[in-house]
């Protein structure tokens, strides 16, 4: 399955370029330099949108894994893929939410983004990768959980015991790179306006140029504030796993679930499980950005266990395994 994407001029860039051309034309028609000077603002926004466009992507899905030619040559084997999201969410492959979006592939060496505009429907790409992932993650378990896996494997077979550990790489749910580049372009526009009086060509109307430095300084100040806010927004959505969750482990087998997660450490038999709920999105007020990508809600008598998307296989896959064993109890 060949995948490729070529950058194209966005509608926003074309629109701002058109606005800039319109102001330039108005300045030429009315012999007024002010519209032409103002045209610099939409022109810089068009340039910012063009510079921040998605880069080239080329690769293919093979029987062994994902081979990438651009933006950087790499080969990611399916067992190395630890997380898979579309628009920042781990959803089941037949979900109706898959019609648009970018696919983020978290593997052992980093994160790969498959752009939304690739040549194939994004749902087909997501589904193809998802279906080829192994149903077990890392085997690097603590001594206690390794012993539990050995017992379960001896009893039920290796194909029915699934172990998972905390993965190393996570993808931010939202990038502000495009907005930051556009804000930087407006800063440069404001800086250029500050020099309008120095290059004004009509000494008789020099007073008309005195307002542009004020507008330029305003643009520069607002741009700096905007860039700072966008950096803060980017940081607030960066994936951070709580310290006591970093060594989490999860075992799913015909006997039940064994979990070490935060202060929780123990085993849960399927007969003790009252209900299983899966949500692909957490409330906005959740403190941990990683947990905003969803969780599995395991309800037992008197309490509940939340399994966030921190393990080395997609959360939707873990949910499917839990439902398969729980419904077959």
C-alpha cells in the first residue's frame, strides 16, 4: 500500500494572497501608498501559511511494517509500533470518527505523522496499520508480573496472554506551529511598518507616514503576546505521564486483569468486573494531557479503575481484548 502526500497551497494562504493583491491594486489605481503598505499584513500571513504547510510524505505499508522515504527514511516494524491515534484519539478501526484527520504512529524510536491529505482515505490507512499490530506489547515486565505471565501462558498458551508496559513516546494532541509562524510573520510586518517614515517618498505628505510606526509597534507587541500564549498552549497539551504511572504494567488473560498503575497493584478476575466503558476523550479539565486521549473505565464493586492511553499498544486494542475475555466469561 503506497502512501504519498505533496504539499499544496492552502485555501487560507490563497485567500490572504488575494487580499494582499487587492490592496496593492487599490493603491496603484488610486495612487495611494497606504493600501499598498497595509497589503504587507495579508501578504505575510499568506507567507506564514505557506511556510507552515505540511511537508512531503512518502512511504508504504508492507507485510513487515511501515517503510518511510520522506520526510526521513525509516523502517518501522509492526512490533515496534506502541501507539496509534487519529486526531489524537485511539479509536476502534470501524469507528465513524475516522473520516478525516492525521494518523500519529508512536514507535520505540519516536513519533511519525501521516498527514491527513495522503492519497488514500485516512480510515483505510489507520485500519490497515491497526489490524497488523501484535496484540502484546513489551515483555520487559517486573519479576512479579513476569511470573504471572509465565503461569498464565503455561495454562492458556502464549497467544491468549497479553502483556503491556508504559510506552516511551506520546504525541501532542494539537500543534501550534502554524499559528506561531503566522504570528512571527505579523511581527516582521510590524517591524517593517516602523521604517515607513524613513522610506517615505513624498516629503510634502510626510505627516501621513507617522501613524505607521504606532501600528507596527502594536502588531509587534500583540505578536509577542500571541507567540507566548501559543507556546504555553503547546506546552499544556504536551504529553506528560505522572511519575507514579511511568512503570505501569497491564496483563490481560483468560483469568482476568493484572495491573500495576500508580498506587494500584493487584489482580482482578473477570467475575469481579461489573461494567466496562471506553471513552476516546477525557474532559478538558483533566490535569494530565495524556489522559485526555481517553481511558478504559473498569467498574468493580465499590470503586473503579481507569486505564489511560499510556501503554505500548493502542488503547482501543486493549479495550477490545478486555471485552473479548469479559464477555466470554
